[in-house]
């Protein structure tokens, strides 16, 4: 019988993960990770009881083949080793420029997520976090949206191969989790839920309420396409009134979540208006959901987020602290040595506390539906398309 991992939390981190680097001017800078782990260390999160920090070696080709075609893996390896462009496979584009060692860097991210998922499934840890992961746009045969290999797909397939009957994936990145949805479109064992900015205003332009899964898995894909400008109240309401009830009804053996923090109001690439407080509240909500429906088996991944000083380090440090069962108060001061490092190396003023001072509360659907509210109209559209597939009532559950 598998153990439950007690309260042990596995955190994937090594400076080697900074090798996933598209270049100085690219939004997906590894500085995001460096600043996050410097902040988490200063706040004592990585030294909490039960937290184990581990590195990862690059995944081998056999593991990568669980998410990608053999030809695509070979093309990535060749592009990184020889600088060979392959725009048909999404390599050497503006979003995904080629860089030396690209295959090894991306394969390391995959190994970190897969090994973490299996550690949770096997009972060696209760929770696991790989903030370098969450590369949710990568497709079987091409790179997309800053994502070379899809670690979430490989991690979910590894757990299924190990014996899981059902896995739920909840993605709260501002961008639709298209690559993960595509991989499991016709697989009833995997529920994919994406809460994102509408594709009418943001890449990749997909993830509509009527997209509910293939013929063999109707209701297994759930998409909440929020209007630009959605704030904490609407965003958290979306998670609480769509993601939570659907995951409960699905009854997964494990929960995998993607915590891209580009829904923040300061993010330069998106149009939502969520706060650090709201993003933290989502991590707490999803952590609690894992304990409720999956005996605490939870893998949390990173993802997008391009306000690299003001937002990403604080949000992801909150995710780490929540996973370690020691959530940080949003009023916690940001350590002065971290602020001095940021201002001395990057220039912009650093935040002074761990929150934005917003009242981040999820209003339950039971509080009533407002037809004049564009967010509520969006939520009802999604609920009407998918709730019946899970035995839920779109108006009342």
C-alpha cells in the first residue's frame, strides 16, 4: 500500500534550471526563478520542517516520448546543439528562439515534474512543487508560447502509467492551457480545467466554453474564458464556482495545478487585473481541494508570469509556503537583503510586503447570479456546457 507522504513537501530547485534561457530580452527570463528562490530562502520557506529541495537531471528520450514525437525531440536536440532553425516545429521563432543546450534545459524541467509526480503518487511526499515547470503550450510535434517540452503532460501520463485511475489538472495561467488539453482531449481519465483570459484578446486564441473534450471524453475539458479586466472577485469566483465543483465531481486520485501568475494586473503581456493576494488565495484553495478530493496528492507547477520583480517572486514564494503547510501572511515584510539585491542588480524598486493589500475573497455561486456581470455570464456559459456531464446543475450546484 502506498504511503501518504506525511506532511513532506518536495521542491524542485537547482541553479541548473536557470539554463532554460531564451535570451536577455525574452519575457521568459530565468531571473524569475532566481529571484523566487532567493526570496523563499530569505523567508525561511525552504528550511521549513518536511521540505526537501531536490534537483533534476535531463529526462531521457524514452520519457520525452510520452509527451512528444521522436522526430520533434530530435529536432529540439539538433536546434540546441547546432543552432538549426525549424520554424515548422516552432523552433527559432520570436516566441521560442533557439539557444545552446535547449534540449537539455527543457528535458531537465520535464524530469523535475515527472519525478515529483511519481514521488507524490508513490507516497514519498504529500505535495511537490516544480516552479520551473508548467510549460503548458508545448504540442506533441512543436514548440509554442515559450514552451519547448510539455512537462505537465509527461507528469500526468507517468502517474497514469503507475496506476492512477483519474488525474485532474487545473490551470490558472492567464493563457489557455492548450497543450495539456490537446494531449488529453479524448482521454476520460484526465480532467483539464483552464481558467484564463478569453482567446478573443489573448494568445493562443483557444479555450472556449463549448470546448468540452472529444467524443470519448465529453466534459473532460473545462474552459473558463474570462473577459479582459477581470479582477480578484471574478477570477476567484471562476475557480470556486467552476473548477472546484467539477474537480469534486470528477473524484481524481491526484491533482496537478499550474500557477502561472500572469493574471496579475501588472503583467506586461496580459489583460487581467488579479492581485498577489488573489493569486495566493487560489493556491490555498487548490491546496485545500487536493486534501479534500485526492488525499492531499498535489503537484504544483509554475508557468507564465512576466512582472519579474513585483509579482512572480512573491506569488511563487506563496505557492511554496502553501505547499509546505506554512502559508505566509500577505502583510509579511519582504526581507531587506532581498530588496537590496533586486534594486542593486536590476534597478526597479522592490516590493516591501508580500501582498498588494487587496481583499481576495471568492464569492460562491450560491450567492446569486448577476446577468449584467460579464464574468457571471462567462461562468454560466461554461457551467451550462460541462456541468451536466458531471451530474451537476449549472444553475444551482
